[in-house]
């Protein structure tokens, strides 16, 4: 389960629905920095030995970041996923038109951070993020934690190689849900070239060095997961699928989503003639058109049903255009 912010916007129990369902079905969950629930509430809701990662937005105040990271390690979080694709928030115009009336993320309430409510949810909860995060900060993270470090939001093979060279244990190929820079490629599009370049340099599945390649963004079905696994991903994250299920039906909805995915995995593996994930191979996927962006796609009915198009300007009744020569 990939990290998603402000779970209580969709359901009163917020991220607790995700924690409990993930624990019940042994699904790895990534705890978000900007959760509605507090970090300790989510950890307290987990079952013994539940595997949880933490997604981190780096605070400009590094002492606050240090406290968060070290507390997460003490509570048993297994890996730290540092978001690196948000030095500045993308221009999310539909969100910006809305006044943000929620309490905000728990981490902001705990640190008593100011919340600007005039430009939508995303800007209200992200003002503390450090835009100066750079490669030299990896050594600082190494000095404060023993957790594996994974960089979340890698968009090109060059940065994947740099992450390996800087000693990271992995990367997440992601375009931040398509909400940062316009027309940025999705994780699955970047995956093939990243795996190829890592292989050329002996960095891919090197027995002497742990380095994992994750993908998230746009994953909706088990078939999407299997495509990414076949093309070289270590694991795949789903965000919207679970947060939509939680918002609509609470914990029961998240559990149902997991059951649907499990059934799809079994069906697809049988139809592919594979007994397990180790038998999923690149030849099962035709990736030749990954870079072709003119392929017609079905209309996104879910998007159309949930989002309101921006209205065009309208003239008041009785007004007539006036112009001067």
C-alpha cells in the first residue's frame, strides 16, 4: 500500500482502515508523513510483526525530521522512503480553487505548524517541505538511522544510477500520481530503461549489494502488477485503489480490494502458465509501445464521475459585448 495523505477526508477512521486491513492480509503498508491519524495511532493499530515502511517528506527543520525518523525506527518501521520529487508542489488548479477546511495532517498539529487554507489541501499541508534536499543529504540520513533508504519519485535512469552510487537500498519509480510536472512519464514507462541501465553497470540484482526497484502510479489491477514484475520491478505500490475503497466502505472496503487483487493474481498466473512470481519473465510483456503516447485509451469514467470540470466564463443575462475602435 503506497502512502496517501489525509485519509480522514474520505472516512472518519482515516489511515487506520489501511493499517488494519494490511495487517490482516499481510500486505506491506507505507505510512504517510501527511496522514490524518498520528504516527503512533497507526503503529498502535498494527498487528505484531506487521511490516510497515515510512514515507518521508523532509522538513526544513532537520531536527524535526531527525525526531520523526528515529521515532519511526524505534517503533519498528522497516524502511525509510524519502520523497524526492516534490521540491515544489505542482500546480493543482482544481484543488487550489477550494478552501481547505480540514484540520490538516497530524504531523502538522503535533508540531504546531501554520496551515495556509486559501489554496487547497495540497498547499495547506506541504509548506514545511524542504526544497533544498539534495544528494549530499543521503550521508546525513545515514548518520541518524540504520533503516534502509529508498528514494521515492525517481524519473530517469541517470538518477537511478546515482541512487545506487550514493548507497541507497532502492528507488521508487513514480510521477507522484501525475500531479507534479505535466506530461511526466509514469513509473512503468521508466522501468524498462532503468533496468537496462542498471544491468549494464552490474547494479541490478547484484548478489553482493541490495538494491530494489519499486514502481507505483496508475496501478489498478493485478495484471498491472504482473507487467511491472515481468519488466524487472521488485514490488509494486497501489495508492488510490485502497484509499478509494477506504473512503467508500471503510476497512471492509480495503479488505475487499485486497481480496479482488488476490483473486486476480491467481487467475492471471494460471492464464500465464506461471506457478509463482519467479516464473514471471520479460517475454510475457510486449513493451515496444511504452513510449508511444498517441494510443487511444478508454474514457476515465471514474474521473468524470468524481471531478467537476472548470466552468467557462459566462456573460450575465442581458449583457452585450462592448468594444471601442
